[in-house]
C-alpha cells in the first residue's frame, strides 16, 4: 500500500500555483489562522487559570490546579479527534466537518473569555468538541495532490511551517500585546478573531476543494449537520463537567485508548492482511515514542511556563518563550528538509524509527541543560539566566523536527485507506495522552507548602527534570536499538 492510495485521490492533473496545488495554499492560510488562535491562548492558559480562578488557594495550590485543569483540557482537545475523525469519515464528510469545527471553535473562544469558572469550562468543553471535527485538515493537505505525486511530502513540510508561523506570531499578540495590556480575557477574544478569519477563508474556497474530492469523501446527507450539532449540544455540559474531575477524565481516556486499539485489532483480523497488521504494530511502537516525547516536550505549557515566570531573568515578558519553539522551527525546518534528502542520496538518511530515537535523545538532553543551569549557574537572587531555557527549547525543537513532521505523512503510508482520518485521530490521541502525563509531571515541580523560597522551588524543578533526563535517555536508547526490527514491520516504508 502506498501513500497516494491512502490520502490522494487518483487525479490526472491539478490547478497549480507556485509549484503546489492551488487549494493547498488556502488550507495553509486556514492553518495559520487556526494555530494563531490555539497557540495564542495556550501561551498564557495555565498562568491565567491560576490567577483568575484559584488565586485564593495560595500560589502553590493555584499552580497545581492550573496545571491539572489546563492539561486535562488540552488532553481532551487532542482526544476528541478520534470521534471527530469517525464523524468526518462516515457522517459529515471532511470539508463540512472542518467548516463546522472552525466556526464552533471561534464561539468557544468567546465563551472562554467568560469571567466565571463554569462559563470558562463550558468554553473549553466546546473548543475540545470543535477541535475533534477539525481533524480532516491534516488529511486534506494530502488529498490536494494527485496520485503518485512526489510533492506531497513537501506539502506537509509547508503545512508544518504554516502551523509554526501562526504559533510564532500569536504569543506577542494575544498574550503580550492584548492580554498583557488589557487582561488575558481579551487575549481569548483576539484568538477568536484569528479563528474567524480562518473560518471565512475556508468557507470562501470550500466549494473548489469539494470539486477535486471524490464523492465518497464529501457530505453524507443534508440532515447530517443538524444531527451533529444536536449531539454537540447534548455533550457540551458533560464534557465541561468532566474537566472538573481530571482523574475521571484520565481513566476515560485510557478506556478510549483501549477501544481504539480493539477497533484496529478487529479491523486487522477481519481484513486478514498480514502486511497491514504488521504496519499497525509498527505504528503502535512509534505511538509509544510519540507519547513519551510529547509528555516531556509539553512541559512548555505548564512547568516550563511557570519556571520562566518565577525563576528566569529575561529582558522580555516570560510568555515570549512560547514563541521560541515555532521560531526555531521556522528557521531550522527548511535546513532539515534539505539535510534528510542529502543524507538519503548518500545512503545515510536515518529510518523513521531511528529518527524517533534521535528525537527522544534530544528532548532528554534539553532537561540535562536545565539541571546543569539550576545546579551551577544560579545568580545571587536564586534565579537563572534566560539562555539555558532558550537552549532547552532549541534542543526540544530539534527533537520535534526529527520525528513530528514525518508522523503526519506516516499515517497515510501505514494506515489502511478507509481508516485514514480515524488513524490520524489516533495519532493525535497520542498527544492527548502526553498532555495528561505532562500535567502530572508538572505538579511534581511545585514546592511543598512549607517551602516557597526561590532556592527551594528551583531544587524541585531540578529533581524532576533530572528524572526526565535519565528516563528519556533510557527510552531513546531502547528505540535506537530496536529501530531495525520496527522498520521491518513497516514493509518498505522508510
């Protein structure tokens, strides 16, 4: 099975612009607006929750509650694409599901500006449900290309750059310019504006995208949208309520993960295809690496964000560190896009499993840098300089570039054609599990109530980050050693 069968309809020609299908550029514009909105509020989410809703509990307790609630929300947001992928495949069709997702997400961001915790949680619940329906965006990028088109991998590289262009700009706008001056509530409104622009851009060109898709991938009946909206309305309050009980949400996600594995297991048995079964096994192995990597890397949302706020001396607002990762990606992704083919021509391009091991090694080393800085480079005030944290983000970004962009294309190569959106949803679910683990890890960095001094707080960070350094290197070595076996399970996919 090849990538073109999985994600690209068989077409003989395209309406190109600047070397890629015209509709790709529209989707990239939607991607910029969508990620402007998401990374805009994510930059200040945990500190905002601590300050706005839990400040009376005290600094340590407020930070713990903020870590748990923000991680639970972000985990739920990445879990819903499993169901959203099924709805897009079987009920709405991919383009209508994406359009509905964008408009509902804009409404959700306005609800998140509500000054009460119940209203805020309703907004988070609606945003999580809306995000689930947006999973076809990643798949549609591949569908804009004809069968056997070698430009598809380049299209996904542009897609990744579009994500990070939106992510780089928005902390300065939503968190600093708007949120820092007028209050973070208005940062959600600014993020909503970015989502509205994405929705308008997609709605404007949606028909042209529909025209190049097979009929089986489009809307499945005029009443489908009404039934889906009704289902979202029914699920909204239970979803918001679930956010108030992170432990219940965690077990619900484990159950959903079990059902997902069971679905693909039954699918493999019914299909009776040994090659496809082994490819799904390879995906499962890489899925584990993905979860470990993002559980470490996503500390940027929680513990690293609080570390920057409380213990890092920098000549800029602490939320500016949220732009470090996308800035590094914008600078380094084109270089790595050149490096991998250059190594390939010389027979030295690492296989996908080996790249996952490299990514795990780099994210582990990033925490080694912070441990060294905390132990040896503290100033007289007990703080550290800004550059170790900037270097930490650089190493994490290099690790991300080693494994994340190829993950999108990997789904199309390893998943069965009729399960592409659902498999992509499962891949995103790995990030959901990682957010859950990241939230739990972040709570371990919070000093005991009897502490509170800068030296004590940094010691807690150093202890946790030292554990991440050691365990991360161990998992990385394991994947590097087993890479040849995993590659054999992939049956020809590099």
